[in-house]
C-alpha cells in the first residue's frame, strides 16, 4: 500500500473562527506572554494571562477549547 492509500485526512483542531478568536485574545498580551521573564512578568502572571485567553476564547465559542488539566504522576 502506498503512503497515500488508506490515509485519512485529519480534521483541523481549530476552525478558522476559533483561530481568529485565539489571535484576537493573544494579540494585546503577546509581549507579556512570550517575552522573557523579568521582575514584572513572572510565570504566575503568565499563567493568569493564559487563563484569561482561555476564558475569552471559551466564552466566545461556548466551548472549553479541549482544555484538559495536566496531571503529573511521579512513581508508580
């Protein structure tokens, strides 16, 4: 079987409208989200900003954006 046979097209993870909402939510915060950490921007602040982006996009599209909290398992 060739590589093109039997392969399904993946659905995009985000619709164009969702992508636009994400960009709109991130744009005003871009420097603080992607900038270097400094005395004024800590990981805690960045986490809060990402929560705001998540809430805005979720509210705009009445969805949870596939958000799953991460859990770290150590050991067995």
